[in-house]
C-alpha cells in the first residue's frame, strides 16, 4: 500500500521547501500575533459594553476562543521557523527529530480545532448579538432612573456616556424615551398638578414625558438643544423644518452598537480565516519535510532522493484492525484526523 | 595633566568601538522617537488651535522635530565612524574631521538640553493663550450662521464633553455672554424683551448653560436653565448641588492635559539627552585612545584615552590664547611684512 499523497524530494527542492517554510512560518507568526491583538481588542470592547449585553448572551466566547487559537498559531509559526531553520543545518536538526512529531499532532489537533470553532462562532455572532443587545439596552433604559437602587445606580451614567460616545439616542430612536419613565420619583414634586396628571394618564402610573436626556443632544445642531416637549410643534418657536434631524442624534444605540461590534467580529473572522490557511500550509510543509528527512535517516545533506508523505503506508489497514479489535462504535475517519500514536521515527517508505 | 585618563589596550579599544557603534544606532532610534513625539505634539496643538485663537506657539514641537532629524543624521555618521575606527586604513580618512565633529556634537547636546528644558517651561505662555482663546471661542458660540465661525458651537460642545469641563473658569462664564443665537429668540415674547432691556448691550443673558456642561454622574436629569433659581426645580439648592454640571473650567482642563503631555515629552527628551552625552564622551575617549596609538605599525600597543588633554583651567586658557592668536594673526602678518620691507629698504 502506498503512503498517502507522496512527494519525491531531492536535495534542492528540500532546501527550497525549508526556506519557503521558514518565510511562511514567520508570516504565520506575524498574522497570529495580529489576530491575538485583534481578539484582545474585541474582548476589551465587549467588557466595556457588558452592561448593555444581556448576561445570558455568550458573546465573550468568540474572542476567548480566538485568543487561544491565535496563541497556538503564533506558537506553530515560531516552531515552524525554528524547525525549518534547523533542517538546513546538520548539527541543529537531531534535537528536533524527537519533538517534531508530537508538536505537529498538537498543532493540527489543537490549533485546527480551535480555529474551526472560532470561525464557527464568528459566523454565529450576529444573531446572538442582536438578541443580547435588545435585551440589554431595554434593561438599561428601564434602569436609567434608578440612581438610588444599589446595583443599578450606574445605569444612568453608563447610558449617558454610551449615547455621548457612540452618537446615538434610545434603542431604535429617540422616541423610545417617551415610553419609559427616565426621571427618578425622588425629583418629582407630588404637589405639582402637571406631574399628577401625567402619572394618572397611564395604567402603570409612570411619569411619561415627551422629552429626552441631555446625552441625546447633537452638538452639530446650530441651535441650543431642544430636549423637552418634542411632540408639540408650537412649543419651540422658529423651529426650522429644513433641519429637523440635527437637534438630536438620529440613530438608535442598537444599530450603532451592532454595527460596531459586527465590524470588529468580521475583521477578526477574516484574520482567523487567513491564519487558518497559513497554519494549514505550514503544518503540511513541516510534515512533508519531517517525513522526507526521516526517510534519509536524519542525515540532512544526503544527496539521496527521499519521499515525503502525509500518512505512512498501511495506515488505513492498521486503523481498520485497531477498530475491529477495539470494537468501539466510532466513526472511522482516518483521513480527517492525524493518528494519535505516530512514532516519530518512521521507517523507510515501503515498496 | 589629562582629565579622567583611562588606559586602553587593543581589546578594550575594539570593545569600545563596537559598543559605541551599537549605542549610536540605538540613538538613531531614539532620534526617530523624538521626531515622532514632536510631530504628535504639533498635531495635538493644531487640533485645538480654535480654542487658542490660532495664535499658539509651535516652537516646542518644531524644535523637537528638528532635533530628532539632526540626532538621526549625527548618530548614523558617528556609527559609521565607530565602525571604521577598527580599521586603521579607513580611520585615517576620518581622522582630521573628528575634532570639529566632536565640537559640533557638544553644541548639539547643549541645544538638546535647552529644548528639553523648554518643554517644561512653556506652560505659562500656554495658559495665557488658552484663556484668551477660550474667551473668544465662547463669544462666538452663538454665531452658527456666520461663515468662518459656524463650527465654534460644535467645537466647544465636543471640547466640554471630551474634557469634562464647563466654561472658561467655571460654568458662570456662560451667564455673562449671550450663547443663544438671535435667530432662535422669539422677540414678540415679553420675557425675551425684558431680558434684552435688562442690560446695556442689549444681550439676551440667561442663567443657563449649554447641554455639553451636563455631568452624567448626576443622579437627577440635568438642570441646564434657571440654575440660580431654587424654586424653579423641585428639591434643588444651587449652592450645595455639585454633581449637576462639570465644575472644572476648560482652561484648567486643557492646561493640565497639555502640561502632562509636555512633561512626559520633556522627560523622554532628557533621557535621550543623557544617552547622547554618554555617546559623545565615549566617542571622545575612542578618539584620544586612537590618537595615542602613535605607531600605526604596532596596533597592539596600549594607549591612553582622556577627555581633555590638560585640566579644565589650563584648557580654557589655551582656548582663549588660540582665540586671541586668531585675532592677532593678521596683525602679526602685517608686522612681518613691514619688518621684511624695512631690512630690504635698509
């Protein structure tokens, strides 16, 4: 039985493979480092916006997995560069012979698995983010007035800072503020007839007004901010109908935050895809280099033609017998996963 | 008697040259950092030049940029010299240039030190520029229709939100100017007419502030208007209320920001200056040690390196003598010519 995907590698192509692999490994290390930074950045952003995401929403899983995956990719890149550099030097190669096999297995299983998981999470993120933000922002808006309640007293400050920084107002627009009570009861005069009227005008006894907090104000507006009596066209004289939208921020915070986080996640997803591609190439190259050099018995400068392969000959048969003997009801997938017990010193290619 | 004599054998000389080569290239990196810091400072000053009436002094960032470039040039040249110092043939062509080059290095170090000092000392001029600029900026807050000033409202609002400040020295500065444009005032209303008549200049003054002065840390919705009228708002006392608006004035906020920036830049420049001084001293030692190798056929010989050939007072006297000689040089020549002509005539 022939080995899987064999490739004949005489001396010159071997050297070229090692040199190309060295370059590719450094590139992988660079991209892995950048992905590490990107996932760290996403993690920090999600931590900052933690109050506006529902706690049940597991969005933090993506950057954490991406962090682990990019760390493994960085390690693979460094190992690859070291091994390919050593394979060109007869004195440096022997110590690498023992460790290269297990490292390749770890890189493929660990790195590949984590990367696939991270890519899957990146694709699934928009849905979870949408529901999480909907719930989180709704809670934040409802808690805006509770500046005296322990555990919720920061909601006002955080929501004001969010609206100021991200240039948004309410969940989907400024009218969201008309539907909730955002003025604390402590600052409402119970003797004021207007207050009493408003509270009695709705079933839940909420003090609802057609006004918004100051953080909704848009500094680009040419006139001082109009925050109150927004539904009454006669309340503010000389209202210019040509510029109705400059007074407050037009966008809702849901759209703004969703766009912002999705942008970050898609950048991260792209970088993870590139890392995945590079890591596959580096691992394949390392495997071919390793098996070719083993074929020569570890002698680097041997002029002989060695054959590099992915999996040794007879692997299928060996796995079949192992499965039959073990009698475990598992799906045999010899081509997808590398064999767990692969002796680092592979014998000469079988005829 | 030479100043700070150190003996150098061949190995030590080689080590000194190699160490200096490395330090010079690190210093080129430091020069690039100084250039970057100068550029950053310049950009920060330009970003808020509206608040400073466009009259801020760019002396500090410009000199940092210049010093960064000069440092890169000088240090790469010194690196080349140190690299060639190990080869007597190559060093021979640098020999005559080394003494003037060291003098230039000393001057450069002095100027770098002065620039670092300037970073710390220009705070005072910035304060007066800021006070003046902010006052004018606030005056133009309402001119959102005047071309050339229509962005002042947006600039001041974003400044107050970003730096968490209000007004020039405090929020009461807004009570003294008209910050609401006439275009949005209903002149048929009695209240507006009363306010305009209440002061000499006919301005619409309110005891209110723009929304950007509001402090999000306040537990109650922001009170912007009728700030001095306790009865206008439920459970409000303007004398004890601290969290409603930002308390700091924007002049103090901007000043502290720029002071911190310039202090850090000054500290980094001082560190780079120390590094440069070390390099100049090392280069001087290398120069004198190589001069001490009198016989070029015997490079293994031990030689001595020093900072100054004679002690400081003697060197100063010799320097003055040479300056005087330079002045007397022409006179001596003229006398020599006359003396020459006199015996001929005689």
